[in-house]
C-alpha cells in the first residue's frame, strides 16, 4: 500500500507524569501552567457510520476547546498533535481548521507547520520521533507542552510560547481530546 513503516509511529514502552493541582495551589508554585480549555468528543466506533477522512470528532473537540478558551488557532503558539500515522496528522490539520479539506499535505509542504511556520506543529517531533507509549502518550504531550510554555524545551523551544494546543485521540479518531494550556507563572 501507499503507507510505509516510516509513516507509522512505533508503539513503545514509556511513561510520563504531570502534577495536577487546584488553581490556588498552582498560583503559588514557581512553575505552573493552567488549562484554558479541555474537551472530549466521542465519535461513532463503527467505521461504517462515518467518513474516516473527516475526523469529525476531532473537528468538534477543537471547536469546543477554542470556544471554551476564547481563542482561535491564530492565538496558539504551537500545537502538539497525535501523529500516530502521517496521514492522521494531515487529516488533523484539516479537522482543526488549519487547512481546507484535502490540503493538509500542502500546508506541511509549504512549511506552515514547521518550527518557524504559521503554526508550529509537533516541535517535539511528535509520536513518530519519541514513540507512542499508548497510555502515556497524552500525558507526555501535556508535559512537553508545559515545558514549551515554561521556556524549558531546549533545542525544540518555540520562541515566546504562551499558549499551546494539544490533540490526542484513541482508536481511529473515536475518542478525541483537545487541551489548551497557558503559562501562569
């Protein structure tokens, strides 16, 4: 088929951890980020009930999270997205509204999602670079986003990052999660 091994993230062992605290406690911490938004949208499990190329649950989760946060994609400094497969990342660009339907590859080729592009996507390298430890994947995406917002991401740092978006999914875009984080300290 058209997909190659390099189009797929490696399911791997791994672990990730974050510390969650109430707003009052986190405001007293030396380093802290907060959730501006978090949304979960469940889509139909049977593929026969949906168009797999649309990722409608992803679109709805992004729309709800952006509305909850009171921002648009243009306000985000970067996005960490679930690139379990190359094609999934390209469809996610379309679902989040970064690209028109069928244009996900075009914006990637134009450099719009590169570190210095219009909206940097996966400055961490994504799941294909770090592995995909299933249960730890979403937590690690949040930890990497927090590191960016704290200015502690080293060579992958996005300059002056203030607001980060995260998209994580389970199954074939059945469970869809979007978080928008910002630095508070």
